[in-house]
C-alpha cells in the first residue's frame, strides 16, 4: 500500500498500487499526529499534521530523548529554533527500540545527510531504494 500525503490538511489517502517514484516517507498512526518527511525543490521538509518545517543545514535542531523513569518507553521528540525556542514538541509512548522520530533525530543531526537526501528525494527514488535508505541492511557478520 502507498499513501498520498495531502500537505494542506496533514492527511493522507491510501492506494493499493505503489508509485513508480517516491519523494519521502510518512509515519501514520491512529492516535496521531501523522508525520511526513519529504523533499521538494531541493529542500527537505518535515510536516507534522499541518505544520511544515524546512530542514536546512543543521536547523532546526532535532532531538528525541527517552525518559529514564519509564525505562525508555516514553519519549520526547523536539524541534528547536536556532535561537533556542521550541517549534514543536511531542511526548509519546514507544514500545519498539527504534521508531520514526528516533530515526529522524539520529540521521538529521548530519547537515550533509539533510542536503544529500533533499537532492535525491526531490528527483525521486524507486520505492526499493528508499526502503534501503531508511532501513539499511544489517552488516554481514
């Protein structure tokens, strides 16, 4: 299944036929908020519901921290402006070791990754290549 992301409303529509070229990844869950990381015009953008943030250079700062009191099951995802103000903050429960927000916080720290990804995703990738980028294969033992 593939999703068509509606940027204006922060919603999506499901389709059985996958597209030939994709420009981003989405994180959809019943309880919300939904998120989509995509490239447009050579810029990497993160949309959480109807809020859109352009990720350029190393701004905004993205972090995802785990709460020690909950053994790491409660997490806080945060986007911070260069001046230190909070642009977006989300507390959520995560039962898996890695999730969309934790993955995004780890890769988005690298300004080069943001630039390279924005260029590649603007042009578009095959779904298989995008899956490989987002979930790289484990190194051979």
